């Protein structure tokens, strides 16, 4: 089966996007959708994940485009996301790349035919490409792809425009003609080489759409408005397509309502950073680093959510001193509805200490392969409700681990003095890059520095093999650390004055500041944690109002 590209654009931009697709995948099948919600819906409907997406960003709000790119990449629905932007705005470009876009093209004045642009349009409504349509990147800015020559684009657009476009059929005078029995399929329901009416009508989430479309056709023919119930059952972009099939014109996408001004104009939507510990070999200390960094974050005044995604055989609850582990598989059934409620999330959580809450792993290892969707939904909630999210991963990457790594803001590539550590670290870095994590969001973490056989030369060999600009070294904790972790006293290990505790605290604080966390001074609970015998349990504060840590 050929690759399928989902193109989100206005009608007038389709020729341009089609040329961009053909330049990357010769003979690819293209499906055009008219809005971002329709793009995500179609990406979820396809059973295969071999597809890609291309978006004309100027037609939509910049923040909506960034969120859509993040949803597509985080869910692993598409392998590539290409975005065409109208102006070179460094902040917008950086946001798109951070959201997971694989390519950003600066296409000034040629995107968004639904808006007033600078390009001239002739009587046949064919857009003329200005000579400066594609702009080179500025020094230090993310690289934008230069397209083919302007003459080639103008010729391709004109040739594309001379053919009747679905769902419109043009007569000799250039006006829309009446549909006949052999009229082309509806434009947004047609893939080159694939008839969606035959291939996708039974896909989960889209069953029954054909029947609703017939009802809409009848009501439009009789000039009767559709009922609110029937309109709600059909996506907005589908309703616009059905209306276009009867009237011969496609109504412009309604402009989104202006956002309500927030109480604090300078405040942005809360999005906690995600920190993943990854490694290509087991036993290098990922779990210990995650446990101690989570406690360190709580000492800095942050609420840390911890996920153990070594779903089959993880034991992070032991290192954090949990007395009664909870089964994370309890989230599988609620996630089938597409959302997780607060009682479901709280029931699966384990309250470790003030500011530290744990989820995972599953009690029955065979259920690990069912956890991709629950982890995705849980992570979405935790990014809104906590201050930082730490994730411990397994050596084997299933869908849940891959999605979490792809959504991470910092990947800690952990290794030690083991012979295979440097080689496995290089391979896991390549894998993380393929799922969409740039190397600029990775840090090489050499663990147990200073132990026997883990001197400066060994640490440098590991860091050179990783070839990452960010480097962290965690000092060896010796037998004292091993004894504390065996009894679940990770908080005491952080509160000590040892070289290990100092290196963890300094590395965690510096990383959190880089990720934009509002860290406070060190808490005076360090001594209290080292002396107490009973652990207070608190609930992760779901409401950010009236915050009490």
C-alpha cells in the first residue's frame, strides 16, 4: 500500500501542498481535509501509521496548529508532519519544532487562500506565486526547506486548476454544472486511488457517516436546516463538505471566536515538563535517578508526578517506599471512553510523600501491551495538574514508552562504566531521534561516577559516544545508597551531604530551571525527612487554586 498523506488546507492551496507531497513521496495518496479537528480525526481512523500530514498553517490560529502537531506526534498517528507557514516568526517556528514537526517550510504569501494574501490572483482564481515565496532561514533559526522554482509551481498550479475539482464540475463557461451520475466523489472524501466510501465506512469512529450524509443531502435539497442532534453527530468539516456537494460552493471556514482574555495576561496555559530516563541496557540506575530527582523536585517546592513505564517488571514503588502498590492496569477500562476521570486517576495513584505521587507498573505483565492509550491520557492530565513529570522506562520500548519519550521535554540517556553502556546509549539515542526527540532535548547522564572503574576516562568515552551537548554526572553513592534504596528511603538519600546527593540536587535544580520550572529555595524538610518514621500521605492537588504542598 502506498503512503497516505493528510493535507489540511483551503481549496486554493491544495495544488501547492500536493506538489510538496509528491516531492517527498512519489505516487503518494493524498486526502485533503478542511480543518484541524478533521485532520486529527482522519489520522485516528486509519489503522496503519504509515501516513504523514502536511498543514497550511496560515489558515488557522498558530497555537491551534502547534497543539494539533503535538497531538499527532504524541499519539504516534503519523510518521511525519510538515507545516507551511506564511511568515518567519522564530517563536512560532521553535514552537512547531518542539511540538514535533519534522519540517517547517517558509512559504510567504502563498498559504491560506481563505485569507487575504499578498499574492495576485487572476480571473480564473489561480494564485500567482511571488518570487520571494520561499525564504532562506536566518542564521541560527530552524532550517526551512526551499521549494522548487516559482515557474514550476505556477505551471503545476495552473495545470491542476484546469481539471474539474471535486466536488465541483465546471461547464464550458467555467461555472459550476449540475452533478451527474458519474460525477467525481466529494473532494474531502476522496483519496487518489482509494474510495473512502468503500474502504473506510466501517472504520471505528466513522461507522454510519454515510447514512448521515444522505440525510443531510435530503435536508439541504429541501432547504430544511438539519437538527442540532444530527449536526452534532457529524464533524463540522464533514457538514461543510456535504453542503458543498449540493450548493457547488464550499463555505469558508468560520473564524474562531476571539479568546477570552485571561485573568493574568502574562500567564500562559500550564504545561508541566516531562523528563524521561532512557537507556539501552538494564541495571545502569535509571530508577534510582528518577526516584531521587522526584524527591529533589519536591524539596524545591514542586509537585512531581512519577510514572513507572517499565510496565512488566518495574519496581520503582520499592525504591520510593510504597507499602501497598496499586495496579496501573485499572486505567485500561476507563480509557476506552477516551478520557480519565479524577476518581480513576486517584485510585491508581500511590502517594509517596508531600509533592511526590507515583503511577505504575501493572500487576499482570501481559497487560502491558494494553497501556498505550491509558498512559497517553494520564500523561495529558498530569502535564496540566503537576509541576513536573518524571518517567522511568524499560529497555524494551512498547507503544506506551515510545509515546512518552516522543512527548518528553528532556531525555536523560543514562549509562555507567559497563562495557556495553556506550554502544547501547548510541542506539537508544538514534531510536529516540526517530520517534521525534531532537538531540538538543537529550542529556548524557553518566551514573556512579567515581566508583571503581568509573573514572574520568571512562566517563569521557561514554559522553563522546553519546555526542550530546548536555552532560550530567551523578556521583557514586556506594553501599550507603544501596542500603537506603533497598528500604525505600530515596528521600533520605537526597537529604544527605554525600557526593551522590549533592550531584543529584545540583543536576535536578539546573535542569528544572532550564525547563522553565519556578523552583524555590531548598525546603527545610530535608532534616525532617531523615528523622521521621511515618510517611504522611497526601493527594496530588488536582486544583491549582489554593495550592498547599
